[in-house]
């Protein structure tokens, strides 16, 4: 069975890596930027459009507020980046927001942050893939017709790429990310040159359209609420910023410095691209509407349901470069691809956070285990499953999914920055060096402003998006919080139950006697080996046990037993309904009830086979028996293996795999196979 599964596994994700090669998977800054910052960098492809979509509710006249909204987003971006640069320096272990909140605000706050981040990572994958499918669908009709299937296929492809390892997938993602960034900067520079230097007119495809406003001439509180809602939509540009603080361990040394530099670089690039696209959208007179079929008017008539509303970045690129030009096609392709790859931010953040939570016993311990390629494979698979389910439920519709977005990330922003303020307060109490105190005061001021600003934005986001879908994200956070709390209680309960209590040594007094039972189906070599092994252990009482399901076979067994003169009593259990498991279990329980202080040791002969189909043909009764006996207190179950000839095949395969690192070798730890064994000294 293992041979059939190992070959395709090696083809898909590559050869296993030794644990001592973990350092080779660490990322330089040029690879870490596209790996951890692809989400905030790619969000500039849809964040400006989200701002204009909300403002269109009040008509084209409301577009004049878009530069001010962009300025607010820029201030928020710089605040968050500056705050997180303090985080990565103070907490370089990779716990990120969770570690900061857990250490400084307590376990409940830490678990709240963890729940928010896990939800946001799942949404990052779903939103990025759905948005990429919609961008690609404008050029390929098949994708639009089967967008759910295509979105799930892309999630599966990204999952396989990440299972191959962070560094390997990062190299694949670096090229399209850098092409996208370069394309946007060229578009901004060329658009500014044409507009301000050459004074050439640039018109978007929708420049001559009109917008049918849902609420014309909004003023007062209604206008303020609309602007706040547009601002909260524009805050999508900040999603993924926290991934760098969670991924510090994946950077090359000096880890904190490289992570802080990558944060600053990411913030500068994202802000420039976001502002540039908003500015060009205003200069080229882009029009966007939440319901384009009815709200976009051309010559006074609605454009109709056949009209496809292209994203803002696509309309601006067409106005600047010209429809069908090389740069326009290149940027369109890079935009669609980078939106797909933006999900990679979550593929790196979710498994790392899951590993830390598993180490703290809030998630199953399997999430802390590195796979064959030194990636947290179980976390990657869990993220993919959750994202595919969400994509299927929402029909891969980015407009619906994006309403769930942002809430989680601002919960983590706010609690993390509040935790950092407490961190600096605690250190200031004991620090006496004036230079270090000045640095701490400056850092505390940055984090204080960050906590206030992100907390204010969180209130705005909740107020403006709750009824539009944000409640689903909050429900997801509650579910994660409850699940992780229950898992921690289970682990704590088990740890308390199995802890060795020094004050009660009577709990570990050895049994009065040991009653050994060897299960017998036929008298053959495996049975004789089990009998010999049981005799070797010198039990107080030893007997063989068989179940009568066929009278002829039972008579033959008893006759052969007597003929060989085996000096172990053979007991036959009747089974009128031809069951094997129940009579044995009831007999063993009877032995325990007669002598509660005795231990019962059950020996089960088992075949060791080498071919996958042989597992289906042997040992089924043994597996069922073991499964039932394990729940019986005071009963010890021992498998006595007997190797068939086919087991040599498995042995040779295992030896061959060991030469190139067998699957699971990473979890077992490095094995020094190069050093020859020293010969034993001669007497």
C-alpha cells in the first residue's frame, strides 16, 4: 500500500528532506516579500474598486471624496506597518499577534486574536481565488461558466505547491508578483507623464457612462456613514500585513531585522500603488456601480445584464496603455495571476499559527508536525479544506465574500497593539538605561497610536459591514474560539488523568497475579510462537483460548492439540451465532470480575505481510479484538508477529526508502547513516 501511495506523493511534492536541512528552507528578503506580502500588494487590484463601488451609491459627485479616503487608508497603513515593526523586534519567535496578546493581555485575548486570524486566513484564500477567477473570466468565458470548479481547482494547485515547501513555492510566486508590481509602477509613471507633462487626454472605457444613484444628494449623517463604509472597504488593502510578524522564523538571520525591512518595503509599495491607482481612476474618469446592469447608464439607457464590469485597475490600464497593447495584456495577466497567488500569504501564515496553537494545546498536536518537505503539511491541508468549503458555499463570488473580510484582521490589529503598549509599560518599570528608555517611549507611542487608530477602524468596520456579512466572520471566530477552548480542556484533562502522582504510590502496586490468554484459531507456526513467547514471561496462569464457530475445525484443533501433547490447557468457547470478538471479550471481562486485582494479558498471533492487498486478507479479527479489548481496564494486549515471505518485499522497500529518507524520517529526527559502526572489541 505504501509503495502505491509513495510514488505519486514523491512526484507531486518531491523527496523528503532531513530535519537538519531546515536552514536551507529559510527565505531571503527578495523571496520573503512575495511569499508574505503578496496579499497586501495584490489587494490594490480590488481595494480602489471597492471604494468607488460604495461611493457610487451617492452618485458620481461622491467620487470627489475618494482621495481623502485614500489618504486615510495611507495613514492607517503607515501606522500599522510602524507598529508591526515593533512587534517583530520584540517577539521574533513567530507567534505574532497571538503571542503578543497572550503574553500581555492573557490567554482569552490571545485566543480571540488566534480565532480572528484563522478566520481571516481562510477568507484570504477564498477572496483572493474568487477575485482571480473573476478577473480571468473576463478573458476566458469557460472560467466564468464554471467558476466554482475553477476556484476549487486553483486552491488544490496552490495546496500542492505549498506542500512542496515554502522556499520552493516562494520562487514560483516571486516572478508574477514582481511583474505585477513593476507593471503597476510603469502604469502610474506613464499615466502621470501623459497627464501632467504631455497633457494627453486619457479616458477609461466607462468615462462616458452615467451612474444612477440609489440615494442622490446624501448629506449629514447619511453621507458620513457612506464615507466610513467606503473607508472600511478600502481597508482591504491592509489585509495580510500581520503575516510577516507571524512568519519571522521563516526569514534568514538576522530574522527580526529582515522581517522589519520587508514590512517597510511592503508598506511603501502598497501605499504607492493604491494611491496611484486611485489618482489615475479619477484622472481617467472611471465609473463603477454595485449593480452595473441597472445603475450604469449609457446614453440614458441601462447597460443591461450582458455588460461585464471590469475592475478599476483593468480600466485604468486600458486608458493609459491602450486596449490590446502589450503592456495592457501583460498587466492584466499579471494581475489575475497575482490575485491567485495572494492566497499564498494565508498558506504561510495559517500553518505557522496552527503549529504554535498546537504547541500550546489549543489545536490537535498533528498541526505542530512538519511534513516530508519541512512544511506544516497538516495545517496547509486544513486551510485548503476550509477555503474550498467557503468558496463552494458562496459560489466563488468575491462581492459576497469580501463583506466577510477585514473584521478579523482589525480585531488582531487592535488587541496586538494594546498588548504591545503593556509590553513597553512592563519593561519601562525595570529599565534604567536612558537610551533604551527613550527607544521604549518612542515605541510605546507608536503602538499606542496604532491601538487607538485600529480600534477606531474596527468600530467603523463592525458598524458598516455587520449586516452585509461581517456577522458570519464573527460567528466563525466564536466557533474557532469554542473549539480551541474545548481542545485545550481535553488535553488538560488527559494530562491531569495520566500524571504520575508521587503522593499515591499505591496506585502503581503491581497486580496480584497475571492471567495470560493466548488466542488460537488453528495450530500453526504463529500460534506456536505466541505460546512460546507467553511461556517465556512466566505468568501465574497460562491458557489457550479458541472460539467454536465450526464443529469440524474445533474437533480437529483439539485432536491436534492432544496429539502434540502441548502442556497448556486449551479452552473452547461456544459461539452459536458464529461471533469471535464478543465471546472473547466477555470471557476476559469475566476473568477480571472474578479477580479484580489480577491483570489479564492477551496474546494475539498476527501475520506480517508485504503486499497491500494482503492487509485486507489477514488480521481483520485481530484488529477487531484489539479495538474492543483496549477499552477493558486491567487487560494488556500483545501482538506476536509472524513474518510471511512477502514481508521481505516490504523490508526491502523500506530499506530502499531509507537510503533517500523514508517518509516520516523528518518527524523521527535525523539519523546519522554516514558514520560506520565501530567494530566491537575482541575479547
